[in-house]
C-alpha cells in the first residue's frame, strides 16, 4: 500500500471517529480536539507514519475548523492491528454537555 492510499485510510478512520462523536454527544458539542493518536501498521523500514496520519488530521481540521480542530498528535508504527487494519485512531476531545 502506498503512503497516499494509507493516508486515505486514515481519513476514512477519521470519518468514523466523527460519526462516533456525533452519535455519542453531537459534533456541535465538541469544544476542542485535544490529542489524536494514530497507529500505522507498517514494516520496520517504513518511516512515513506522520504522513499517513495527516489524512486524519486534515479532515478533523476541515470539519472542526482551526479554533476547535487544531490538536496535538502522535503517529506510532506497529506490527499489527485488529482485523488487519492499516490505521487505527484514538482521539481525546473536550465537549460541552
């Protein structure tokens, strides 16, 4: 899989995150995205983990805007992920309830 294809997968994973947030609390109640952690399944010689997670970060900025969507981020390479996924995301968000 190319970096571009993996970036698209990260974007899709971010769409799923947004859907989960909307179902749980509603996207309009998000006041800040605090931290995005992205896990990228890769071989030992791969080093473009941040480039892959860019797909998720860019979408979050598009949806939530600079004020709310800017976030800290970690990109981590792993040997495997559940279900053979190539990307898994973990997001901490602040919400108003």
